[in-house]
């Protein structure tokens, strides 16, 4: 579920944002500006997905190179 920056700006004060300690992210840089004091934690699913996409892209390039 995607939650927009405007949702946090409209429903939480800046002082409330500063009390957030950890945010699990989906590699979206906007969260750092929303929660300036929070430690950003990458979602493992997206790390694996990015790795698999990179491997697949390399595999396709090798197939085209050797065909």
C-alpha cells in the first residue's frame, strides 16, 4: 500500500515526524525528508527483486552477445 507524502504532511505534525525512529521503505527517497530523525530500513523483498532483475538483465545481454 502506497502512502503519499501529503498524507503524512496533512495528518501528522513535524514534531510527530521527529519522533519516528524507524521506517521500512521501498526505496523511495521522499521518506527521508518526511521523517528526518528516522533510520531508514530497506524492505528485503525489494532488495531481492532488484538483484533478480539485475541478474536477468545480464542473462539477456549474454544471450544476445553469444547468439
